[in-house]
């Protein structure tokens, strides 16, 4: 079920995953959704990255644990976690921005974090800007390499849910931050006010 920013939601969402390429603004949108819905925002990057950028061994256990809670908002990322997130979400929000905008955002964010020496998850900081030329997995290069990965997202989500014998998952597609703001104040806020719970499984 693919919905636009003005379409009414079929129920009040309680478990929400936000999808999009790196740098599209998933975390910012997830935080704003959490404010509207009252659900806690769980930032996956904070669960995944340990000190020194080493993946935390408890990551998947942490994902398994929080996704069993009745309400949450998080980012749909990390291949190892996506199946659990998709199986337990009752709404997927797809932030589908133009490539030029996404790349400008991810480059700007990377430069800002390095310039300000921002402390990220578990004491980590961005490496030198020259890492973009040396590290094939650098977030800027990753964002470019995966820019078309979500092109068929609704069909992939529908197929995965069907294979798991799960009901159809509503997918809200937002093509700009303006649409995102309109959706937050409109369809999402109205669904929260209506208070109709998602179907029981």
C-alpha cells in the first residue's frame, strides 16, 4: 500500500521505520515522528557503533529487544537488522529525495561534523575529510553507490511481507522535506488523534 503525504493512514502507527539512502535525513525525520506519535526514537547508529567505530556485539540482540516493545520509531538500515524491523513495523516511511539533494546533505553533514569535531556515537568522531578518497565505505561514497537502491522499495517490501505471511505494510513516500513537514502536521497527526490501532497479529 503506497501512500502519499496527503493520504490518510489506515491506523495509528506505533512501530515506525524510516527508509532512505544515507544522508537523506532519516534520523531527523524519525525524531520528528517520535514527537508527533509519542513513541520513543531508537537511533540504530547508536546501537551499532561501539568505540573506535567497532560494531557492538550486542547490536542484533538490542534490535530484537526494542522491536518487541509496543511503540518505537527507528531508521531502516543495516542489512542484518532490516528483516526484523520490517516484520515488526506497522508503518514504513520512505524519504525519497532527489540524488542531488541527498548528496549535498551528506557532504555538508560530513564537513560540518569534521569541522566542529562533533562527538558522535560512543565517543566516535568523523575521520579526516581525505578519507573519502581512501575508504571505499566512506559514507559519501556509500551514499553515491547506493543512490538507486530504494527505487523498487514498495514492491520489495510487499514481497518480503508476503513471503513471511504478514499483512500488507503501508508505505508513505515523501519526496521532499516540505512533503515531510506536511505529512507530520497532517496525515500523521490526524492518525494519532483518531487513535485507531493497527490490526492485531
